[in-house]
C-alpha cells in the first residue's frame, strides 16, 4: 500500500511570545535541529510516496527548512486543523493509500510509533487509525470517547467537553492514519460549529463512524512521546528528554559520558566506543567522532570529523577535520575547513582558519593562522600571526617541512617559507624564505651603557 504524510505546521505559536513576525513555531530548534525537521526525520524511514507540509505563519522560514524533503502547501489563514488539511487537496486527493497526519511541533515522536500506527491500520483493514495516550492531566487535549464495546465514537475538544467528558484521561495525540480517498471524501463535511469556531480535523472520527467505517486506535502510556511544543518552557523540557534519550543510546553503545545532564549531543552525531565526553560539551550537526578520544570539558563541536585518540579540551571546532592522536586546547578555535592530520599540538588561544596541518606540527600558544598550509614537523612559536588579509582579499601562507617560526613573528601573506627554513623571533616576514635559510627581519639591538641610570635621574 502506498503511504503519504501530512505535517500540520501553519499555526502561529502565540505562546512562544516572539517579537519576530517571520519566525514560525516549528523553526525553533532542539539540539540544533528545527522541530519540524525532527518530525521529518521520524518519517524518513517509512518510505512515503509523498510528504506534504502545511505552512502559514512564518511560512517562508518553514519552507526553507522542509523544502528538500517535503512538498509545501500554504494555509494563508489558520481556521483550524481540518481547514489546514483541506489545503492539501490539489496535491493528495487523487492518491490511493494510507495517509498519516501529524503535527510539526511534536519532535519526540519516533519512527517505531509511526510505523506501528501504519501497520495497525493496514493489518486491521481500518479506514482510520488514531494514536491516543493515557495521561494524568488531560487538560487541553481532545478526549477520546470510547463506548462500552471498546469502539472509538468521537473526539471532543477541551473547549467543547461536558463535565463528564472532561474527566476522560485518554486523549488524542494528534496523529492519525486515514484511508486517503475517504479522507478527502469526508473532509468537506467538517463545519466550524464548535466553541472555537474552527474546522476541527478531529470531527472526522465521528463522521467516519457514522458512515460505518472501521476505526482503530492504539493507546500509549504517558505523553512524553506525543509532547507538543507550545511555549519555551516545553521547548526546554522536550530538549531535556531528547538529550537524555540520545545520551543514553550513546552510553549503551560504549561511549562514556561523564555528566549526561550537562552534555548536549545532536541527533545526527556519531561517536565510536571508548571515547569519553567530559561535562559541558556540545556536539552538533553531522559530526563523527572515532574511538578513544577525550572530548571536553567545555567544548563545542559542530560538523566535524574527528579520528581516534585525540584530546580536545575547552575548545571550539567547527566545519573541520581532525585526524589521530592530536592535542587540541585548552582554548583553541578550529574553523572553516581546517584539517589537522596526526600527532599535532594546537594549544592555548590558537585560532586556525582554513588551515592544513600535516603530521607532527606544533602551534602551541597564542597564534592566529589563517589560509595556510604547514607541512610535517614544523614548529610555530608563541604569538605567530599570519597577516592573511590586506583589507580587500585574503592571501595564503605556505610553510614547508621542519620549519621553525620564532615567537611573535608576523608572516605577511602571500608568502612561502621553504623546507627547513628558520625565522628569527620577532620578525616581520614579507618575502619568501628559501630552503635552509635563516630569515631575520627586525632592528638590531643596541645597548647603551649606564643609560638606565641617566633616564631614572632625569
Ligand atoms: C489538537 C487536536 C487535539 C489533540 C491535540 C494534540 C484538533 C481540533 N485538536 O489540538 O484533539 O489532543 O492537537 O496535541 O485537531 N494548525 C495548522 N493550521 C490551523 C490550526 C492548527 O496548521 O489552522 C497546526 C498547528 O500549527 C499545530 C497543529 O496544527 O502544529 C495542532 O494545532 P493546535 O491548535 O495546537 O491544536 P490543539 O488545540 O493542540
Ligand atoms: Ca497543540
């Protein structure tokens, strides 16, 4: 059977209390990934024929996030969840199969749960299958009205509940699988005759029931997975739950996380066994970390590829690659497609931008190296700066093998220091230095005897 998905993501998210009129609720991030993208990720393994996202408030921002993985349909005015689904008619109404409808603000739903709902729907020959949850406090949710034969009869929204119905603690999680043809057949029967004056998608339960169709449901225990984000407090709570799940998965796969409560690892990050993650560390994006590394404390790593046996502490590594057996930090900043090969030392207050370090290079203290390559066994002294920018364009610095650059030198790019050259400390290098040469570019020192006393007595 062919499968489809509709993601509802047009709502304003008033309770986020943002002053930005372009920011949709589903664009808020958890562990570096927008809410709606978490939903797309959960759907991805289900091999859907079409995914359609309904955007509205802040729709441009949402479109940017989803457009590679989903078709986009606009709902210009938000008149309810049923009205939202009506907008998808042009894209889906002629399809045959099963269509899952869910919300873009429920980042914790898992592939297993969504797949389970599809399977229940197909295996039981249902025309509508719904996900519910039994929860302690049903406040705010639609209640499932189930008769004594165990049949789902209808959903009543909080605002429309009778005194009795309000006590029901089995609620609608907002995830449904519909027979696609019947969905579009009955959608127009929804009316806004309720307290909110909205077109409720949930009215379809009663409509399907009254037309004699087969309804099914499955009930989860608790509401963790179905948690919908409405405000920034829930955003933080969902982030906490997701963080806990990711850290647990990594720990069970052989990664040591010293303080899981204070370690923030994104959903795409891969870490191999016997790596240790120290506290206050954030690892996001498409990052891969190999074995036996020690990462952190207090490091930020994003979109990085890190090999084995490295130590990276109190440092930031973005869009870069680090090979094996390197020491980075404390307080290093590695960025913009830098490649550090093996056995290098990058130390205190060193910034590397678009740099390649070959094996066994040391840049140990207080340097800025940008747009440079440094070949094997070279040593960059403390406070060396590549002056790579002339105010208009960037220039490159090329440093050969076994070069020694003395402390506090400035290398004015473009410049080449050939293999085995030696730069005296405090030099300002404007010209290339040939193999084996010593370059010294500073004023010669002059000592004036007894002058110190003269100055003091002035
Ligand atoms: C909805 C369900 C409720 C369920 C709850 C689960 C209805 C009528 N009620 O209520 O039974 O318990 O979800 O969380 O469906 N949206 C649009 N366009 C609109 C209105 C909403 O795209 O015109 C989107 C929102 O962005 C959101 C989702 O639909 O992602 C749910 O809308 P919301 O207003 O939050 O519905 P609830 O009142 O929470
Ligand atoms: Ca909601």
